[in-house]
C-alpha cells in the first residue's frame, strides 16, 4: 500500500514536471486549428502544414469540434487558426471567439474561413470580409505595405489557387498586405486587422495541396501566425521563388576594345546582305566566350571574323 502511494506520488510529480517544462518551453507557440469534414479537407491540409511549423517552434493542435470554441479551451492557446466551412456558430461560441481575440490572442482565418459561420455578421467583421465567388488559375500576388513586419524579407510566391473575390469588406483597423491584380481588378488578398487587444491575419491563399505544400505559403502563414500572436515575424527566414538580378559590379574595369574585322549582317535585310565590316570588338567577350586558347591565338595572329 505504501509503495503504491509512493508510486503514484512519483508518477504525479513526473507528469507535473513534464507539463511545466512543456508549457514553459521558451519561444514555442501553441495554436488550435479548427477544421471540419467538408470539401476543403482541413485534416489533410493540417498534415502538410503542422510538421513544417513544428520544426519552426509552432505547435498546431487539430480539432473539428465547434464545442472547442469556449473560453476554457481557447485560453490554452496563443491563437486560433480556422480553415473550415462550418455554416453556423452559436451565440455562446461567437462571443467566446470574439472575447478571446479581443483579450489579446491571435486569430488566423485561412482561405475558406472567410466563408465560415455565415449566420454571424460579427464573425465576418472580425475576419475582415466574406468570400463571394471565384474562378481559378496560377498567379502571384502584388505586395503592398512592404514595410510591414510580416512582409520584411518576403517576396511572394506563385501557385495555382482559386481567384477569390470578397464582399462585405470591413476596412476598419485593416491593413492590406497583398492584392491579387487581374486587369483593372485589385482584390485585397492578404491582410491584418486588430480587434481589441487581439490581432487577425487572413489570406485568401490555400484551396488545396498545391498551395499548402508551397514553401512560400508556409513561410507566409508562419509570419502571419507569429504576428497575430504578438511575436516577431522577422524571425522567419526570407522567402523568394524568383531569382534576383546580380547587382552591377561597381569596381569592374572599363571594357577594352581591340582591332578586328568582323562581317556585319544588318538586321531586317535580305539574307546574306552584308554591310561594312566591324573594325573593333570587345576584349572580354572574346575571352569569356571562346576561352583562353582562342584569346592567345587572337592576340598572336588576329582573327578574320568568327570561324564557327
Ligand atoms: Zn477553396
């Protein structure tokens, strides 16, 4: 009996220490991820994103239970991600969500979350707009507010996705970070909001695995989560899926030219039409394109045009 009590005591202490250590692990964020069993397959998308964010110190905990929108459950998390098309929210769940965000927590509605809880104008105001309609295509967005901490070091990405249009925009306390531009259309695409002491990050990206598997999307969502939870999004590595131009060398010597005799075929004339031969050529072009042997040969003997 005594040993059994002791065992329980030791096990109890062990769990207490484990719990304390995990709760106190510095820098980690824990967010509830609310999905459902509808067409956007949130559980599948969660399985793509959660391991990537875990490596980055962000733990997503999946649920499809609307009952989890209650103060006792929500208070365990730094933020709430929604990727779902639940049509209705009860008044209790609605106030739990609004109070939770207003108290200073993070709220991260992704893609179809702007067409969730259709019975709640307050939810739509909180998100910042409601989804209206879409076609689809492969596109990039145009960054605005590039000084916003979420966009520091982020250059955008290209993906196939649904071309969301929104309605019921709520520009109050909203900052648009990305637009989707198509002809004259300039559709707010990614934005932040504040709500009381809380912060909202929304992006319309994210219909299916093509975007969820895109490192640019994962990078953007991490930035959004960190910002929404009151953290520093600039700790997220820079991201670009486009190669940048090599900057011009400032210390490069000026071009050198050497005498030459090169046939000149003016553009736009009949095939074979020649004009006066060119009498100089750039040294460096010759060196780089033909190699050292040809360069030496040129210096020693001179070339009469290209022999290729
Ligand atoms: Zn979709």
